[in-house]
C-alpha cells in the first residue's frame, strides 16, 4: 500500500510540475497598426479652348479649312459651368450662325485633377432630333489612360447637314464616362 501511495504521490508531483512549467511559460503579444489614405478621383475640362471650321470640297472630296471671310457670321462660345467648388465638369458650347456642310472643331483638354489614374470608358453623344453629327475625336479616346495631374487632348466635331432649318435652335449633348484604371472595361 505504501508503494501505491508513493506511486500516486509521485504521479501527482509530476503532474503538478508539468502544470507549473506550462503555466510559467512567458508570452508576448505584438500588433500592427496602419493608416490608409485614399487618393482623389476627378476629371475636369481645362486648357485653352480653340475652334476651327472645315468643309468637304464638293469637287475634290478633300477636307479644307473654311476661309476666314466665310466665318464672319459664325461664332463659337466655349465656357465651363462650375460647381460650387469651381470644378469645371461641364463644357458649354454655343454655336451661332452655323450653316449646312460646315464642321466646327472645338479643341479642349480633359485633365485628371486627382491622384487616381483613370481611363476613358465611353463617349456617348445624344443627338436626338439633331440634323447632323456630333462626334468626339480622336476615335481611340476610349481606352485612353490619364494619370493624376496629366491631361489628354480631344476634339468635338459638330456638323449640320441640309436638313437643318433656318433660324432654328438645335441641341446636343455628349457624355464622357471615365473609370478608375483597374475597372476598365467596366465589369
């Protein structure tokens, strides 16, 4: 019986020692803290807005500049409509005195005024009941990536044809949709 008691006592002592060793292990918790500041996504119209006019020569089918004396009655007003923070996101174009078969070319820049690169995802003209065409060139503008602070040049071409009535106002709009660089094409 004494041997059994000694064995039980020895077993208990070994168990307590193991428990004591487990309990006496040292430990330390370390952590990582971080801050992420996101960038700014923004696109605006900028630059010196210029315009010119061309026509297609009926004899040679060549595109030619309209002579200055033929532009005397045509005016093009280009302005930006600013949001309350002076962010020009809308280009206002008013063409007066235009007559058929003349194409007005309006040159402008689209600037990435943010820090996040973006890509031109689509260019959509709305020319419902417009007697002619409204296009944005270059034709490969869609897919153009613009990094933060950089710009891309574009040209708005407005052409009315012989369906246009005299002394009539026609309207059009063009939507240019840009997406962050990693979302092109929009999924």
